[in-house]
C-alpha cells in the first residue's frame, strides 16, 4: 500500500494494538520512514493518551523521524568535496 491503510485497521472494527504498531514499523528503511510514521500517526490519532498502542506509536514515530533524518551515507563524505 502506498499511503493507504488497511481498511480493517482504519474502519474502526479493530482496536489498534501494540503489535499492530510494531508490525507496521518493523524493519523500516530511511527511505520509507516518514511514510510509515504517517501511517502510525493516523492509526493512533483517535486513541487516548494513555493507550498502550498510542504510547508505543509515539515512541516509534520519534525513532522513525530520527531514522529519516540520518538517511545519508553513515560514513560521511569520505573527504570528497572537502578542502
């Protein structure tokens, strides 16, 4: 799915669980981190602040934002373009 969600999760017939959040975040890559963040944000939005899935979702959102921010070459520039 691109930015679309599973109808089962968004349709209100399924309560979002911590396992749902973990499965969605899974092995996210830097390239898709912000898309996954958006999906998690939509899923946890209606949940109360103390809901376990919301707490896990907020934690995963922070980690995904950090991952997206560090999506460049972790080795740095290796001296290319530096004087």
